[in-house]
C-alpha cells in the first residue's frame, strides 16, 4: 500500500515539477549528487528509476552536468537558479510579439522589494 501511495503522489507531479524539484536539491547541495542522494533530498517517495530518468532528461537539456565516478555518476547543475530564470525570461520576451509591452506588464506586477532591486540594478548599470 505504501508503494502505491508513493507512486500516486509521483504521478500527480508533472515532469516539469519533478525537474524543478531535482534542480532545487542540486542547487541546495552545492556539490554533485548521485541519483540516490537526489532521491533522498526530494524525500525518497520517488522510485530510483524515476529520479534517474529526470536527471537524464535534465542532462539531455544541458541543465545538469554528469561527473563520472566509477560506475556511479554524480550530477550537478550546469547553471544557477538565477541564470536559468533569466534565460527563461529572455526566451519568453523573444517569443512574444510585443516584448516592451510584456516588460511593462511584468514591471507593474513587481513587489515593492523587487521594484527597488530593479531600480538599483538599473542605476548601477548606468541605464
């Protein structure tokens, strides 16, 4: 019964959610982790094969690097969280027909703290 409950919980997560969880574990670790260590970091409710498959997908997408260690491999993020987010934002702007309009909408939805940080970044960069 416990195995089925774990399987049902895993099935409810999308592959994108699982990929994000795996990346979050790798970012938090700050060192390469084996699939078993990633599984433990997620909470251990996923099958080892599921974690390994997610790591392979992330590797194929260039989001993680694999360090060979004998028969076992350890994985580490290829990019930090901020870099990955910035690239996703850039790609979203490039896809849309009105990037300036999208930026305007984005900026108006920022929290006061985020707006302050953006202003400081723009001033520091001489914009």
